[in-house]
């Protein structure tokens, strides 16, 4: 039997293979250890931010358009008819107006101015005797405005303003209660006069003045009624 000497190269190869396996095993063990030591990171479960929807501006209420102020231009009134210029008075102030069966516009304007003259003179005399007091002081100032309104009408139509001769028609009361009672009757008659005037077909500016004076007399009547209640 022949003994053959082992080949040296085979031992060397085996040794190298063993060393490679040991090295690989160490690398694997090191990687596992590192993985085990690393903290587990939880997956990011945060809710994704909501997508902001563009908001439409709330509708705004339409603002009213304010017109620029304009200055009213006075207009010349239409010429009066011949019958409107006839003056045929039946008396003075409201007494004449209420008794007159046929009124021209000039008649009405004249009666109205006479009545306002008389009222102003009456309330002036009452305060001369009994002293300045309510409601006479306020009403006297109102009568001044009424007279001015009627004078403006005369001027607009180119008519001559009647003179104030109301002094002959002033009634001097004996006391304040009688003065208030006189005021009540005067305002009642004044209202009736303007109501009669407004049954006629009148230019609008004339009708507006008559209506305004009538409504003022209604207010003054209420003031005199309260005065009577206080003094009775």
C-alpha cells in the first residue's frame, strides 16, 4: 500500500473558508445588535392638515346713493285769471270770509292776511295787559311767520299787500280765562276759513300756504284749550 502525503493547498483553502464564515457571522451579529438597540420609530400617523378652502367675501348690502343737494330754483307762478284778481270783500278777516258767498283768490289772500294781522294784534295786547306769558308769546311769534308767508304770496303774484288795520278789530279780554276763551274761538273761526278756501281750485303754492296755516291754527287751538283747563 502506498501512503500519499496530504496536499498542502487543501488545508489552506479550508482554513480560509472557516475565517470567512467567522467574519460573516460577526458582521451579521453586529447588525442585529445595532438593530435591536435602535428605538423603534412610530409611523407618522398625524392627520394631514386640512386644505383651506378659499372663502368668498360675504355680500354687502348695497348702499343707497345719496343725491347731491340741489338748490331749488324759484319759478314764476302762472298769471292769474281776471276773475282771480277781483276784490269784493264782505267784511274783515275770518268773519268776512265765512260770510262771502263768492271768493276770488285775491279775496281769500286778503281775508287770510287780515285774520293773521288781527291775531297778532290780539295776542300782543293780551301780553301788554297781563304780561308776557305762554302760550301767547309763542303764538304771537307764529303769527309773525304766518304774515310773512302770506306777504310772500302777494309778492310772487305781483299783488299789493294790504295794510294792517287790525287795531279796530282787537277785543280786550277782562282776564286770562277770557283771553284763552277768545283765543279758542278765534282759532276755530280761522280753521273754518282755511277749510272753506281749500274747497276752491287754487294754484298749488297758494293751497300749500293755506293748508300750512290751517294746521298751525289746529296746534294753537290745542294750546288755548289747555290754558282754559288750567284756569278753570
